[in-house]
C-alpha cells in the first residue's frame, strides 16, 4: 500500500474533548497550553481553533463558547470550521472536566507517534546519502529521535510579548538581595555566583588553566557542593581520570581527611569514621560519572540526550577536559584547531538544546610560562580561538605559589586567583578562593570550612 494513502495515527475524539475543555475553563486551557502545541493536533480545523484559543488566552480575553464563537467570526473562521455545528461538537465533548490532562496526553501520544513516523522516513533518506559519514548520519538520527520524544514546542519566530514575561521574572530575581540572586545552577562559591547568577541554562562555561592548577578539583567541588538546597542531577564526563580517583578526591573534600592518606591508608579511627560519614553524604548526591577516554563529540551528544530523557531535571554537565575529546570525524584537513573549534560549537549546541549549563575544562598554552607575568590571558586558550568565541563565561585559574620553589607550600593552603575573563551577560573581574590542596577543596576566600 502506498504510504501516502495511510492515515497517520490520530484520535479525533480526544482532540475534540481537549478543545471543549479548553473553551470551558481558563484553568484547563492554561495547563493544556503547557502540554500541547497547535502542531500536536492532526485535524487542521482543530489546529486552527487551538491557535485562536492560545491567542485569546495570551491576550487575556475571557473565554467561553460565546466569546470563542465571536472570535472565530471576527477572524473569518466561524463558517469555515463548521459554524454552530462545530461549536456544538465541542460543547458535547465536555463530559468530566477533571479528565482534560488525560485527554491532552492522548493527543500528545498520537502526535509523538506521527513525529516518529516522520523521523523514520527522514532516517531512510539519510541512509542513502553516501556523501555523509556514517558517524554523522548516526548523530542526525539520534537528534531526530530525541526531538520526536521530547515533543518540543518550536516555531520559526516568537513574538516579543511571549518572551517579555520570563525575562522580567529573571530581572525580578536579580533585583533581590545578593544572597537570593542566583537563578542558575549555584556553584557554592559566592563571589563566582555574584558575577554569573549561577551557571545559566543553555550556557557554555569554560574553566581554563595550566596543568596542576586545580581545574578538576574546582569542577568537582562545583558538582559536589553546588546546586543549592536542591539535589539536582549532575553529569560528569571524566576523560582524563578514572571515576574511582574522582570519588576519592570528593571523599577527601567532604571528610577533610588528607587525600594521600585515603590513597595509602594509615589514618586513625576518627578519620575513618569521618570518611565513612562522607561516603553516606556523597551516596545521596545525584552525581553520575562517565570516565570513558577518547570520547567523541557525537557520543557525547548522544549520551547527554539519553540522560536528559531519563533525567529531565538535569542541572549541570561537566567535561574534563575539552582537548581530550575527538570530533568523531576525519574531515579536518586544517588540523587540530579546526577539530577543537567543531567540538566547542558542539558543546555550546548541546547546552542550548538541553537547556542545561555545560562546564568544560580547558588547557592553556605554554605562552604564560614564557612571560614574566605568568597570569593567564584569553589568548592562551589552547588550540582554538573558537573556544573563546563560543563560551558564555570564561574563568582563568591561577595560583602564584605554583611557580614557587618553596617545598613547604605543598602543606599550606593556597590562594587561587579566578579571573572572569569573559562574561557574555555580566561583568568581568577577579576574585579569590582558598585551595586546600591536601583535601583537593576550594572554598570562599577567608572561609573556614573545617
């Protein structure tokens, strides 16, 4: 049978019921709008009716069968949709108002099935595009299926009036006292959050430094102690260090027991009990670690999508570190810089697609080592200027004592300078943290954590 003659999955009874319930109650319509887009309706007449209802709701107009009929007439749609017979069909479908969410979910279910069929047809067409690499095709296939399952609300253009309200809510939040201004993912570092308002959904945040400055410890402290009072899921991609080593560092930071003792043993009963208590605390944190080395950009995107599907409340993604990723493609004739640029764009794309902040660690070039003033600069970002271009926030880490020959420094707390070198939506500047190297923990400067 020719597929063009096959009726796609749909449920006209559920679509009529949803429209009837939407007309009957503003409260019901408000919830339905959060669940369905006009494209979720298979019947074109129902789609038009729903678009008009959304328009009335957005404009704050009263909605009932009389006002809805008048609106249809004013727009020249009343007779085309079926006139009074159409209105009567909607009225007759309101049986029990408490079922509107159930009916909306039925409409959404059939909409997802149609999207999957559409995605399937596109996948077949992609498989015949021999000029594309298999890895690239698989990435596009993953996106098609992810988009269908997410049932995204999307349109080519959004009127400014639909954007103003959520923007004003953010402005209102930022007008609160300092302690209440964090509207993104809180880092646990007050000075950092005062610059960024927390890591914002859809943002790419780069933490850059020379080796051994403490990038990994800083990022894991954010995962471990950040998030505020909410235990928000954090996804960590550790391309350099095994998951077990990361957890040992986190135990040291949580318990206050020296990391070298955790690695070699030899601590007393008190320390052992502190470690055991730290294990209980960490076990309750919603942190997930993937420590596969050689991760490709395509695999990263795929795994993030799958994780987001299972954990919609995903709060933060950490990548340690960017230069250890591969693009998964062989078409980079211009060398590593082009490949890193592609990886950087992909990280930003994933952040926006999943509406989740991505924190990526990055190495700095040796240029700083060759200067008298060794503090890093944006131009020191290794391999590609695209990292600076794509990032919303760039943090440059520096510890002066790293360059000191004093062996006693190894047993002392270290002052870390964190320069906010780029901040797309805020100011730049430098703040300080204290690095307790023996337990791999950063803390607010001057704060006593133990």
